[in-house]
């Protein structure tokens, strides 16, 4: 069950709380995307197996398995285990340029778990421009955790995080006649087929790249659509909203408030914990706007 957020009581507690909510966001929001073809990569790997999997270009799932094991080491409470993960950081950064989207998004997630690693810093801005929305979102949450030498938070991923609060439009991968597969309110996950397109006797599946639910169809069933045309709007999942609100608690601007206030008022289908976090996030942003930080 999602824990109910509470306001920090002191500067020391606040700092620990801020880092904790970002780690929690990664776990609750992004861990589901380590599933691929219904496979969970929890089986422990030896160092030799991690090396072998990272070098395997024929089976991308093995690379994902290795990356997830590196993530487990970064999150370990054992300092020696955490340190052992650093030997693969250059390979993690290299995977962020893979032609396989699942490898890029998993690498982006791993890089977000160690904001201090210099090997990861050059890759993050590039990932914000990735074609896959979940890669961009991984990178954006990763940047939230990054602090430069002056102690200022890197907010370059804020626009992407803001988008996590808004409906996501699924484009048609090609032109054709639309055959709707789901109805308004149906829940979807990455990989869920939402529709088919038929053209010249060929059928093309349209699958979601993000989690959420069908908010509204933008094109009628049976209509002809063009390649790249938005066909359905997905409302964001509660977990996605929850993670975005926590990130915006740290880097949100006043222009984010209209979207946040919608959740603070309570939306049907969203748990109470989301509403409470929206209230806290909106309050924090307004406090920052009234009392801006002193420039270093």
C-alpha cells in the first residue's frame, strides 16, 4: 500500500525525506518497466554472468537482467556491494545509447539510482530527447536527484515530469482504418494493445508505451487515420502521478500549479495519497515562490 506522505519536521529530516521520496518514486513508478515479455529479472547473477549478459547483443533481455542486478547492488545496504556496482557504470552509460528501447529505459533507471556518478552525467540530457516516453521520464527523474557542486538541483527535466500529470496521446504508427480494442476507463500498461490499424489487407497493432487508462478516443471507430495522428488519450496512472508530484515537490515552478491543483482537489480514480501529495507539493511550490532561495 502506498505510504501517506508527511511533511518533514527539520532540515536534517527534510533532506533524508527528499532523497527517500525520489528513491520511492523510482521503485513504485519505474520498477514495473523492468518487466518485458512477462519476465522478472530477480534471479541473482555472478560478476561473470553480468559481464556476459552485458556483452550479449543477440538477447537484449539478458542485458536488462544484468542492468537490474546492477541496480540491486546500488540499492544494497552493504557499502561493499554498492561499491562493486561501479565497475559496470561505463557499460550502463553505453547501454543508454542502445537501439533497443527497453535497454535504454532500464539504463536510464539505473543511472537515476546514483546521482553522484560522473559517468552518468553526460547521458542524462541526451536521454531527455529520446523517442521513447518512458526513457525520457526515467531520465527526468534521474536529473531531479542530481545536484551540482553548488548544491542547486538540476531542473532540466521538469517539463517531462510535468507531462506525467497530463493525458498522453498515442499516435498511429502508420495510416489505416482504426479498429478500437478498448473502451473508456480501461487500464493499460506498457505493451498493452489499444487498437489495430487495417490497410491494404495488413493489420498493425497499436500498443501503449506508458501506463494509464483510456481517457477518450480522439478518432472514431472505423475512421481512417494518418501516420503519426493521435488516436487515443490516456489518463496517467496513479503511480505515475504520485512519482511526478514527489519530483515537483523538489523542482516544481508556479506554472506547474494548475495541473497539481487538479489533483489536490481530488480526482475520481486517484487514491487519497495522491491528493495529499498534491496538497504538499503545491504548498511547497508556493512557499518557494514567496521565499526564493538565495543565489550561491
